[in-house]
């Protein structure tokens, strides 16, 4: 695997087995972004440091779960949320999808996406 997350408490890898507890349940406390990515996907690799920088700027107000779609049964989650291309980032709030975007985006775009998600919770 070319990309690892586990570099902070708020950025972590997730899979089919712990998706419910680490994303859906936690999103009742604050937004959780899920980065649906693949090891073979250049835009996925390009957006990873942008996502990490943006999430780390928000203290404890948001988390980033990284889901490698080609590992184990993780594609089942991508199918559940009708993810058709990678990367796709989905914001979860109170267990529900709040918004999404696909493809590599600029830092300012990602920062605004996060700000909108956080603003909608309070």
C-alpha cells in the first residue's frame, strides 16, 4: 500500500469491519470525512496531503477516515454509497451523507468543503 494514514488521532484507516463504529457512530459528535481511494489512482495520491493538511487545521472538529477500496471487502462500502470514481470524499454528519466531491481538488476547495460541513453541525 503506497499511502498510510494513521499519522494523527483524527486521520486513520478504516475498513468494512470498523466503518460503522469509526465513521457512522462518531459522526453524531462531529463530521467525519471518508476518503474512498485506491493505491493505483494518481489523483488519490495527489489529494492525500491536501486532505491531511486541511483536516489537521481544524483541531478536533473533524476526522478523516481513509478507506482503500481494493482492500478486503471495502468495495462493499463504496457500492453502498454509490461511489463511481476515485478519489471520492464524503462528509458524514449524524450518520448520514452530508456532501461529497470527487477528484483531486485545491486546498482552498477542501478547506471550504470542511468549513461548510462543520458549520452545518452547529
